[in-house]
């Protein structure tokens, strides 16, 4: 009788990595080209869906006496 998705179920998941080669500065002076040329940037991106989120407050912070609808 207890069937359904688990607490750690992530239905949608995307993981991507990238490498970006920065400019080599071919026309810069040799010292600047040696120090700042030829670098690479890389990264990793992870996006996923998560469990349902219920937002509720335990106290009436606005003091309006409004209640949640059943």
C-alpha cells in the first residue's frame, strides 16, 4: 500500500561540463603573452528537479489573522 517515488527521486537531471580556451594574445608583447596567454576556464553545471516543496510559517508574522486554505 505504500507505493510512490522515494524521497531522493530526481526525475529531471542535467549535468554538463565545459572548457573555454581564452585568447592566446598573439599580438601582445612577449611578456604579457607569456603571463596572460593560453589560459583555459572550465566548469561543471548540475541542474535537477527536487521533491515537492511546501512553504508554510508556524506563526502569523504579518498579524493579519489570515489562515491557509484547507
